[in-house]
């Protein structure tokens, strides 16, 4: 528990931290300061920040709950540390916390949308979706006064609507009306007397009103009119209408106690906050259930390859020809059109394709001489649509692969029902505000009071304050290009982290310890300044802020820096330097050498010429792209740059990659809108290396992912001892029965459930954590068992397998990308995003390539120290030197400056971006002076050239 002494303590004191690779670290971290943990990737920064300090803070919080409450939540293990003192309540803002829920948007997680809903429910004006006229709400007296004024001395029929636009015979309704003493009704515009057993056509749509009164309007008859109006409003449940019987045209006029269109009689319920919620049945669009898009089965998804015939599997859901009823039906249909099942789909007439997909009319085969069907053919698409309603999860999952997400035709992607979208504030409905960039939204709210009435201003004053404040926090952390409508699933780790940071600033907590994991990810240098100010603001409120970071600007703006190293993995886990940025600068550590310019990433003397061909994407128009035509020179290292939200991902991830993936691998994902692409013949495949995990279970590891474990198992099975015993490669797998330990099923650990305490993971008592049974471990190569090999670091494995070329090639590439500190059997779940990406990169590097591959990497510098970026640059150059094209989406200037070709997108984020502002070599872009990248790049190149000249002089000396 946190005591008064802890609150007064000037430091957070950690004694004997040994989590993962930490070597009994003891350190004092100043409270109430912005502290940066830096150091080479894998050195132990996250182990100290998250696995020790944050884990202990969480555990202490959980300890405050009762044993009964903890039994439901599960507990937390005590981190491997002797003691931590001066620890405040801890909040972690990580990158792995993005919601996958399609209903979660930027607006909902920041709560700005909740305030907007309340604002609209209390102040918005309603408009009719039929006529666009303002809806009115009238009191009984207003209705009576209006009728006396407008219909003075005229005949009038007062009506109460009871049925509006519904089918039925309504026999019981007419009987009920007669029992109430009424003698006449108006059915579908015709006045009728109520007769015994009266009814209407049950299959037609009807409008039925009760005739409450027929009178001549006079001031002296006000009492009678008042009674009739109140009676009509009672029977019509708050709605009534009047009719002038002398006019031949329909001249009914509606009146209502609720919001109503006086022309058509359309009425809305009184608005409440849930009227504007797409997560509530009261507000959600009924067509898409509030998701903004519908899954549609289309001709393209059912017939993805028109070159195939029906018998060869041209209709994807049916597969290749089999002797079943559906193919017999299709055969009859195509024969009638003088074709066969072996005719390619592209050669079949459009009308025939239409019949195959949407069915044959029932009466088409009235002529007995023609081929007849046993029953009408409903069509492939209607059949699949019916299956979407199936109760079977497997069938629904099967249908899912033939659907395509399309914008909802009813709500046009706004997610709300039409009534909700016709409540307006200063001429904007809530959906229009949701899709505005936050910059534009902030401008719209600026001076809104002048566009509202006095009554609206009185109600909205506090709400507007709250909304403006929260939008301001998001702008502070550089998210001005997002909108409230944006689904959280589409955000990068850095974006979701900064949203949480903005939310935390908004909570105005004091005395809290915030721990952040690389918040600068995905941020351009221009936006980095804003982020640093936001973190300083959090500190100035009275909080302690720890940031795990490699960014040069962040390190230089910190109050205190901890440099952890000196190497990675087993070579790290120690504090190599600590103090102010100035003290770190002169410490001589690896980080300080890069900060001071002693070490730097060298510029290549000569840019690659490339292979002379280009891949040209023309007319890209998705999201904020403004009809962009991008030229990608092949055989080069290309960097796509630009401020956050400028359109880099829209151009590469959402347009270029899906086009290439569809072309080479028939992938299903549709690219965003574009005109055409040229130059596909010059490449033979596309590979995307992203930061998604290499596996979601502890059974996945670098050895299994890269495929080297298969070669290692092959080697062990070929040993004389294994051959004598008859062991095959499967014997050395921990995932299948045979050679593994069956007590722990090859996991090496057993989980002991503790009812009121956290689950305890203990080494398996049978195999002592070695995963295999005794017989398997008796087979040894160079004195090492299969378990010993899995426990080896990549560095050691390179030496161990130096005479096994098939194994060495794959392990060597892991070493080259800077992952020498990982063990071959390290659990995939313990790898960071940057490490997972480098494992994937090593896997691709170890494959024999054709020199015509197009690689796409998204921010490969994520989580990398300056030294690791140096390694990465070497690896990427190797790929490009073989003739491959390597395209990186990047903000890190160290990597951007060594590229052969830059494409800078901007100039701003969101609506202000979407154009190519500069392209060419890094030097050409820096000199252009266009866009924000050129300014920072020019400075970086100047520093690099100075550092290189300095090192040349020192070498000469």
C-alpha cells in the first residue's frame, strides 16, 4: 500500500531487479520528473519499466481488493525484485491495448462523442426527412388557436390516426371504434360509415383515421372544438389531423404534441442521448446495425477468376465439378444458352451470368418441349444470402469469405438511423461532425455560440467547454488528422497510445506514475514537439512520467535519462549511464556516441541506379488521396515519408499492397479506388513485413517461424543414435506425441491454479522444463540435446552450426538483423513488435530470391536503438543490392537519409494531405524546401556530412 512516506519520497527506489535479463539492478528514479529509459533493443528497458515497476504497482493495487474479489479477477505474480519504495499508483500506456471491436471509435474511447450525443439530445432542432421542413411541437391551445385562425367559418373534419401504412383486415379495430361511440372512419382517404363485420383487404397497405367530429369553425364554438381536439389527440396518441371536406384535393394538415412534420405527419420520438448512439437500438441504422457497412455477396466475390469455367471451379463457393444436384441445374441452364459447363465464364453472355447468379423466373419453362427444371433455380447469390442467416457458426464463417464490406446504402456510413441524422445544430447533423478532421471540428466549435439561440446557449455552455477541452488534448498530441468516426481497429499502436495519453491529460490526475512505451511511434518530427509538450504538461500537473524511448528529441528534453545496456539479451540488463541528458552525452555509452555524433549511420557514397523500370500507380483516390500518381523505381530502396495522417498508409497499405497481393496471390482484400497500375510484369511477388506477432501462443518461437527448427530436427533424426532407435524428425517436435514430455505436453511448464491467488507456473516435474522425454534427450549432436539447442542464443548457434550450411543460413540472418541475443526457443509472446518484424525480415532474407521481389515494410525502425537501425540499414541494402525493390514507410531520418528514392506525401495530415509534395533522392527532397520533411532532412544531412568529415579527419590523424 502507498503510505505518506512514499508520497514524500523524492525517488522511486528499486532494489535487486532480476526480471528477464536484468542483472540485480538497483536504481533511484526521481519522482515528479520526465524520465526516459533508453538503450539498445533487448537490453532490458521494458523489463525494468513494465515487468518490474508497473507489475509491482499493479500487484499492490490488486492486493487492496478482498480475497473474494481477487478470486474472480485472478491475481498477479510478484515481479523478481527485492524491494521497491516510493511507488505511486501506476498507469501504463502501452501500444498493445488497441480494441478490436468494430463499434469502438475515436469518439467513443475519448468520450467526446458521448458529450456530442448529449449536446444534440438537448439542443438540436429536428427536420423532416421527407420534406426537409422544420419539425414542430404544439400544445393543445396552440393547435386550437391555429385552427380557429386558419379555418374560420369553414367546414372541418377532425380526425385521429390509428393505422398508418400497415397491412391487415382490421375487423376488430372497427368493432372497437364503434364501441367507443364513433360512427365514421376515413380509410385510405375515403370517408366511410362503420358497418357490422366491416373489414379491409388484409394484403394491402392502409391508412385509417377515426372521424372525431365534423363542424363549422367559429369562435363561439371554441368549447366544442377544444373537446374534439383533445379527444382526437387522445385517440391518435398525441397526433391528429384536420380535413376541409369541400376541397377536392387532399388538404389534410397534421398536428402533434410531439415533433412532427406538419405536411406529411411524420413524427419523431423526443430525442435522448441514445437516439444518437450507433450502439443502441434507439439510434443505430437498422440496415447495418450501427456498423456503417454491410457485408454483400457480389459477382466479384462469387466469380473471382472469370478465366475459369464452372466445371474448373469458376463459381468459387461450389468448387470444381461434382455429380450433385446444383451442377445438374447449372448444366441445364447453360445448355439452353448454347454453352457448356466447360466454357470459360468470361465467354458466357451477361444475361446468362445474371441467371446463374440471381436465378431463373418460375414461368420461364411453360413450354413442355423445352428442358424443364425439377424446381425453380433461385440463383447462387440468393442461396448464399439465405445461408448467412444460418444458425451454424461454420456455415456463416464459410459464407464470410464470399462477402465484401460495402458502405451501408441506408445511412451512407454514418451508422445512425435516418431520424437521428435529421436533428441538426448550426446546419450540421451529428454524423457530419463525426467525419470532420479534429482540426476542422475544433474550428467548427470555435464561436459556435454566435450561431445558436439564447436558449441553446444556456443549455450547451458547460457541454461546449468539455468538448473543446477534450478536442484540444487530442490536438496537443498531434492527432489533428483523425476524426471521431474513425474505427479504433484501424489505428496504429502509436496512435492508440497517444489517444490514451490525451485522455489521461484530460482526467487531471495528480501524484500518478505514468509509464509509456515509445509514444513517438508513427510521429513525424514536426508532431514530436507537440508530444513532448504534452508529456511535460502531464509532469507539470504533479505526476511522474517514465518513457521507454529511442527518439533523440525525447532523450534531449528529458529531466533524467537511464541508459540500459551495454548490449542486448544476456549482454544487457545493467545501468550503463544515468543523469541529465548533458551527463549522458559525455558518458561514453553506445547511446551517447550516437547522440554526440562519434558514431553515425553512414551515407552511401553512390545511390543505386536501379534496374531502369518503374511500377506506376495512377489515380489513387482512396481516403484523403487526391488523384495521386506515384512512380516507384524498381531495384531501389524507396522511403515513403510525410507527416502523420498525410496518406502514406492509404497509398501503400490500402492501395498498392492489395493490388499486388491480388495480382500475385488472388488475395480477397479490395484496394482503395485507383485508375490503373503499370509495370507489374517487372516484379514476380510482393512480401509485406509488418509488426504483427509471429505467433500468438508460447509454442511459437523464432526457430519454428523461420523454419530452421525443421532443419534442426532433420539433422537430429539423421544422427547414428537416432537411426539405431528408429527416430524420425517428428520425434524431436514438442508439438506432437512421441518424443515430447506428455506430462506438460511439450510446454516445459505446468500451470497450478490457486483459487484466491494468481496461477503459479512451475517447471514440469517430469521433464524439469526440458519439454522432451528422457529417450529423446539421449540423442545428442556435439554433446548437445535438442533442448540445449532451443536454449542457445542465436549468437552461440551460429558458432555451433558453422558446418551445417542449411541451418547456418537461416540462423546467420537472424544474427545479421541484430537478434543475436534471442534464444532459438524464445516464446513468440515475449517478443516486441520490432523484434517480431526483424524475425520476419530474417526469414525472408534467408530464402533464395529471384531479385524481382517487392518488399513493403511499415516503420521497421519501431523499437530500435541507433545501433540497431545501423544493422537494419545494412540488411535492407543487402536486399536492394540483389535487385529487389524495398519500400519502407518511415519517419526515422537515420533510415530515410540512406534511401535511394523518397516519396514525400503531404503537405499536412487528413484533408490537408493526400498529395505528393516532393520526390527524388534524399538530397533533392531536402533542397526542394517543399513539405515538412525537407526541413528536418536538410538538417539531418548537414549533421551527417559534418560527422563523416570529422571521422575522416580523425582517421587521417
